[in-house]
């Protein structure tokens, strides 16, 4: 019986598609390594090839990482480029273990928010709107630029804010924008946008911590002014 290549497998069984659908943790070591090498040989798929190589290394990635390019290329279907990719992945895994997890920035006050955003905004000649997405401990997950060139309800789409927050499991939201005029006061339009974003956040059980207006040397906090 002729052996199926990975491209002939059902889509749900292919390593790349499986990873995109279920995440990297759902894949076996052989499947992850198969993604790196891309293909096997005419006799076996990339997954089967990596299963065989792992088996010869007691199914231990540390042991595999000690092999040489010459040793790996002894396997049919494993050329020098594939062998280098596998060993590079093992080395990256080792280096990752040696490094500490990156410390997320804590943004639990208007001053902390201003100090984070000021370097990004101090030299802008036009308005930009950003949203800072945080976890329940006020640690920054990621910043998202919402608009460039203006601040209005049409440019600041609350759907994008909610979507981005839900996609990264954020629970706390901060809205930021700059005033190139260096006037650190809120306009009526700023007030309207803040109310609209707060209403959307309340509906989706997100906490709008603040809306901070950034200028070069000062800031305006909606929460500190009792508007949130």
C-alpha cells in the first residue's frame, strides 16, 4: 500500500493546520519537528521520519539536540538544511529555558500610563489614539494603535477595542491620545468618545481604567478629574 504524504492527509491531521486550529501545545514533538523540516522522503512522511529519529534518541529532545548534522543526515530524507533546522530549534529551546519570562509593565496609575506613552507621542505632529490592554493585575498585555491623524468617534472604533481586548484575554482597558497643540485639557469630543468607549466596555464586562490625554510635559486623566 502506497504511503500518504502529509499533503494527502485530511486537513485536520496536518501539523501546520492542526497548530493553527488548536495551538502548538496540541502537537506532539514529532509533529512540531515535522513542521520545521517540511517534508520527509518517498518512503515516509515528515512526521514518521521525526518519530523514527526521536525513537532512536529515546524520545528525548535533549538527547536529539546533542546529535551532529552528520548523524542526522544519515537518515533518508534528512538533508543538511533540515538537520540544521532541527538542531537550531533544540538550541533555541535550551536558550529559552535559561531566560526569565519578560516582565510586563505595570500601568496602574495615570502617571505610569503617561510615562509609558510619552516617548511614543511626544514628537507627533498629528493626533493618534491608542488602547492599552492589561490583565487584572494592571500588567500590560499589548498596546494597539487605533487611529492616526485625528481623534473622533468615526476613527476610534469601539468594536476594534473590544475585539482586541477579547482576543488577548484582557480585562482592563486604557484609552490614550495625544494633543500636538500641547493643550492638556479634554474637549467635548474627547468626553463623547470616553462615554462611548466606557459604555462598550461595561457591556462586555471590561474595566475602562482611564482615558489619558498626552502632551509633551503634561497629561490629563479622565479618572483623576472624576469623569470615569
